[in-house]
C-alpha cells in the first residue's frame, strides 16, 4: 500500500451514508476495509448493521463511533484467547472515542440528535458529517500505527 488519502476516506464514507447505501456504522467499516484492502469477508459489514441510531435505534453510543471501533478491531483486535494485543485495541479505541467526544461533547446519539427529527435534513447532515469524521480519524490511526503514509 502506497499512501492513504484521508479526505478520500472521509468522502467515501459520507457518500455511502448520504446515498442510502449503508448506515453510519456500516459505512465506516466498509470504507476502512476497502481503503486498506483488508482481506476479510464483507460479513464484517453485516456485523455493523445493528449499531446505527445509537445501537439499533436505542439512542445510545453513536453508530459511526461503534463502526470505527469495529474497524480498529479488524487491525488491532485479537482472535485468540489471552492475546495481549487487546491492550492496543483498547488504547486506540479510547483515542477514537476521546477525539469524537472532544469534537462533539458527547457520544450519546440521543444527546447528539436532541431536538432533531429522525431523517430530517439537519439530522442527516450531522450524521453524514459524523460518519466522515470517524472514518477519517479511524483511517489516520490505522495508517499511523501501521506506518502507512497518508495525506489529508
């Protein structure tokens, strides 16, 4: 892999959400998977399908952030018992979480969308932005950790 364009990652994730192809969490996972050419089944996108609108519409943690956490797990998560690399996954997840919280004051979908009608232009615009921001920040973390050059 030569170089990742973080702005292209952002725009791809935003377009997947904007065009109705995928919800926020799915768009982030698909975008990161494709941008880094991860050799993993598209089933990982299906695993992200329960997270939109704050975890299945419950209004809890932002689905885009949940998708970003899943995407980080594709690279830094563990698949064998007691693998110590779980610490890296947790540390990078906290970094993604904290950057979103600094920028948006909350990770709670209910708080982030307070006073908005679900599906309204205002709601969609905000969630498209969140999806792009999370994909951008996730790609930046992955590229940095894997020593892949990036622009944007």
